[in-house]
């Protein structure tokens, strides 16, 4: 009953409340990034959702579009702006995903939506992470986020799918605020964000 009705109900309630509560922060970050990124505060990217169906995720843009002399984007750590670094550290870059939440593309708690190019690289077990909607926060996010290996991250995602419950969602929801406050696991060692997943060994 929770999975098929109440989870979506809670998503809508929390989404509306979150939009109201965080609206002042939304506007401040929007203006700051508009200046920092020369008028482009949002970042849109295709991501796989429930059953691998593609949707467009929306986040605040924390990196600029600077390129090298060959026209290729510079590495992440060279494009991450000072404002973007602050927004990422405080997880404010995730705020626009409330719109994805209200649309039904995402849920509050679930495996994070990754890149479509990763889909053919998953093992059969790892593919289970797409049996539920992707979330704004998840079991992997409160257990290391970007500071753990891809294999461990996927194992956490699958564990969540296999142990899905209201109490687990409530626990993750509460622990997310604690993790955001401590700014834990924001990036991999020596990386601005995280390394690219290139398949299982």
C-alpha cells in the first residue's frame, strides 16, 4: 500500500512544503548562479528513471562551460566555480529536483539517477536499482555518497530495493539532513565530484 499509493502522496506533500520553505534559498541561489554562470543557472541532463525510462533531471549548474583549445570541456575541478562549490557542498544544487519530484519523475527516497550510458554496464543484480523510482536522496547517499566505490554504491541501491519500507524511507529522510549538515561524501578523493563508472571488474 505504501509503495503504490502513500509514497507518492508523501512525495507530493513534502514537495509542496519543500518548495514553499526553500523558495527564498531557491531565489538567492538562482540569482547568484545567474551571475556566476553568465545567465545559465540551471543544468538539464537526461537520466534513466523507473525501469530505465529516460527523463530530464534539473539541477542548479555548479560548473561553467570553459573549454580547451581543441573545444573540449575542461576537467570538472577546473570548471567548478567558487559559488558552485558552495552550492554543491551544501547540496543546494539538488533543490530544483523538487520540480522532478512534483512531476513524478523522481521520489524523495530512492537510488540516485545516474547517466544513461551506464545502463549497459550494470550487472543483472545492479539493474535492480531501476525497479523503483530514482530519489533525491537514498541509502547510498547516507552511507558514503560519492566517497565510496561504484560497486558499494550499487550494492546499497539494490539493498534498498530489496528492503523497501516506510520506516526505511523515514530513516533515510532524517539522516539526509544530518549528512548535508556535515557535508559528508560530497566528492571522491582528488575529484571535484566523482569518478566515471566504466563497468564492473
